DNA sequence: TCAATAACTCAATGAATATTGAGATATTGA
DNA sequence: TCAATATCTCAATATTCATTGAGTTATTGA
C-alpha cells in the first residue's frame, strides 16, 4: 500500500456512516450483506446517501460488490484492511517498535472471536 | 479508543500534508522537530498552512508540542498511534483473524529498525 | 408485458476543510 | 528597548464533501 492508497483509505474511514458500514461488513463475513440490509442496520440512511457512501468505500477498495438478483451484495475486502494496518505499522513503527508493541499485545485478545467486543 | 476518537484520527491522517508530518515526526523520535524544520522538510508549506495542519494533528491527539526558546517543537504521540492500530485490529478483526494475520506477519519485519525502510 | 422491488445516478444545496495573505504574539540577542 | 526570528491567529476565499429529492436502470414474478 502506497501513500495515495493509504490516504484514500483513511478518507474513507473518516466518516461515521462509512466507518459503521465497514465494521458491519467485517462482522458480516465474506458473504457480505445486501445494500438494503446495510441501510436497515444503520437506521438512518436514504437510498442515495447509502449508495454514495458504499461507492465511496468501493472506490477506496475497502468493500466490493456483486449482484444477486435484485440485490447488490457488499462485502469487506479483508486484504485492503490488513494492508492498511500493515501500512500504519510499517510507516509509524519503523525504527520505533514502541508504537506497535502495545497494539500487538492488544491483538492477542482482540482476535479471539467475540471476546471483549464492547468497544463500540 | 472509541469511535469518535478513531474518526478524528482517520480524518487527521486523510490529508497528504498531515500524513507526511506524522511520518516525519515518528521518524524524528521522541525529541521531535521544531515547526520550521518540519516546514523545510515538506518543502511547500506556508507558515499559516503548516500551523493549521499541526494544530489539526495536535487537536486529534496524534502530535504534541512544547516551546523551546523561539521554536515550538512537535513530536509524535506514540500511544495515540498504537491505539489507532489497535482499534483497527480489534474493530476490523473481531471474529475474523484473517484480517490481522497478514498485518502481524508484515510487522515482524517492519518493526526491526531501519530494515527494508523503502516504503516512503 | 406490467407492476413492484432494489438500488443507482444526477443536479442542486448546504456544510465542512484547506489555502492564502496580512497581521499579531512570544522570545532572543545586541 | 529594538530589531530579528519563529510561529500563531484571523478573515476571506476556494475547494471538497455530504445530503436531499427526483428520476433512472435492472430484475423478478404475475
């Protein structure tokens, strides 16, 4: 991931609705969720607003879509997320392991499914 | 780190000048660098523009400042960066370790000081 | 083919952000 | 105290982003 991609990923995540969509889709797993279900989960979100944010996320490469009948199913692009994490680590750690150490320590708990998932 | 803080951290990093400042300051280490030196390193950056972005970063908690004589020295806030990494991991990994695994693997090389530091 | 459903596109508006330039404040050394 | 240096603040402008509402496209089932 280069600087340009990192910038667009950060911009994509720097918006409440989009950050929520990403979290929702990561939780949803590889099968993803149809646009309508995402809108329903968000509660507030007109069709065009949702479409705007979904295409913004897709353009940034953080989510992908496929059509299934009348629905368009969105899902998280896991490699893009892990690349972003790697960028932050590499970029912000190089020469300074003290930045990453706490994050990695936190990870050991965080990656155990559904444990201490109270950060929302 | 809660959603609100994560949003402002992402917004702070979603701007070319600010991302560069953060990278510069992480490399600079805990001693930091005076505003003037940061401006010089960026090449383009009027005094007021630099000040605007530095205070944006400071407001987001990613950098801190102290006065030293005529200069104001800025430095990276390492815990804020590691919290952001942890947020991304926890948030985007929970239940889906496959997101974090590649990032953690990348880390093992990245955190060795000055090795393969060619990503800039 | 028609009506209904799901989601997208587009143009207009409003809101937030970035840049510039002029001027203010703080600090130092003569 | 004065001039020089380093940086900040403020107002104006320019740019970018988000939201809305109207209208369009694609798909399905009757």
